């Protein structure tokens, strides 16, 4: 199993999940005027445990292009385990695109002691 792309402990909400959304060629995409959902499912499969609005950090068409973050809610980080995540962008035109374009990223929530 590859290392997780993001690790957090149960109950911790201080470290936002951040990303720059890029097309398959590695170029950041403009998400200005779009809406973005952060989605997370258990790595073993099953139902989506998070489908919540992310914050778009892109200020204009040319600054902070593709940058987004998600602030964890306490209920998001209650259960330790391995998860898969993705960003779902709905553009103002109504088209939808999911990032990353390939495999989802891996999230580990470690048990706090």
C-alpha cells in the first residue's frame, strides 16, 4: 500500500486539506466561478463519508489558479482508517470534472491517544 498523501489524527481539525487542481497535463485549471465538493470514501469501499463544499482560493483567472482547500469538521475525523479522496468541480457552465484525473488521493486518519 502506498503512503498516504495526507495524514491527520482523530479529532484534529486544524490542518486543512489543500490542493492545486490540475488537468492531465499537469497545468492548474481555472476554477473561478465554479463550486467544488470534497468527497471521501473508505479505501475498502462503501458509502461516501464526506461530500462537502470546499473553499476555492483562486482570486482571479490568473492568481492562485486551481487552488482549493477543505476545513475538517469534527465529525469528519472521528473514525481512524484509510480513505480515498477527490475534488468534484462543477463549472458555471454546468459541466463537471473530477480531480485528480487519475487515481484518487489517499488519506490516513490515525487514532489519537
